[in-house]
C-alpha cells in the first residue's frame, strides 16, 4: 500500500513506468495455459484504471492475453470475443463492441480479412467510416498495421497485406492524431516468430506482438506520442 501511494504521487510520465516495475520490472509473457484462459487468468483490479479496447482479427485474439498480462496495474483491457473480421463486420457491429464504456485508448486493426472481401477502394471507404465513428468516442486511437502474408500461405498471395496497409496509413493521416502501431514491420523484421506458410505466429511471436502492442498503449496513455510517431517496441526479455 505504501508503494502504491508513492507511485500515485509520481508525475504522469513516470507513473506508468512505476506501475510496470510494481508488477515485475518489465513486460512479461504468459504461458499457453494462461493464454487459453486469458479471460479468467487475470482478476479484476479494484483500482480505477484506464479502460482500453482492442479490436482485430485472430492475430489480435492470440496476442491479446499477452497484452492483458503486460498491462496489469496499468490499464484494464477488453476485447470482444472471437474474430472481428473485416471492415464490413465492423460497420455492422462496431456500436455493439464500443458499448457504453468510456474508453481511454482503442487499439484496432482491420485488413487481412479485407484482402478477400474488399477492393482497396471499398477498404478505404469502410475504414474511413470506422475511424469517424471511433473518433466520436474521444479515445486515443492506435491503428495496427496488418501483419505479413508469407510465401505459400493458402488462399493468399505473398505480400498482399502491403497495399491495404498503405491505404490504411492514408486514412489515418487524413484523420489526424491517430498513432500507428506498425506490427507489419515489427513482424517482418523477426520472421522466425511467424509460422511457415501461415498468417499466424508461434507462441514466442505472440508474446513479442503482445509486448509491442502494450508498448504502444502505454505511450498513448502517457501522452508521449502526438499521433504521428510510430510506437517503438520493447526489447524481448
């Protein structure tokens, strides 16, 4: 209790660092067992913590438990169950996902599912509408670029995520004030984390993505990004 009271007296820029040190000194990963039961693995906290919403496809579904464990005592994270799919799904379900919460940060991605369901023009129009709706929440917004499509991935062409990421960057730039969490570049720089001929990642890869996403959320909470800078990653443990 004494340590917590001391942390709460820190300046805003140091409060998040202090909170991270309180839970272990660095961002950590979680076991496969914790990942399978992530909704129950971490109890609700009694502190009034910033509310964070994460939206995305099955990639985000698998790195989410790592984000959640990394942000214990820093933020209370939430994610709708299952796969949020393509931009078409968001247009119909976003209001339900947002609910009545007062979100401090919303970290979101749509892209891989749009490769087969949307032209680039449709993707741009849909994503623009989604961003307009998200901005009405007054939350700090972070868009995550879609992760790479490796060679040999069934039903996909290698590199097919890049044009959608380019469109997404254009949408975010027009909207202004939205951070970019460049998960595509982060994953491409560490190909050993991604499964061969697969969109998905190894356990170590999801842990690394979780640390990266947690980093971007901490930066947004701390106000250390003006929306133009890209979130930098933490070192692997």
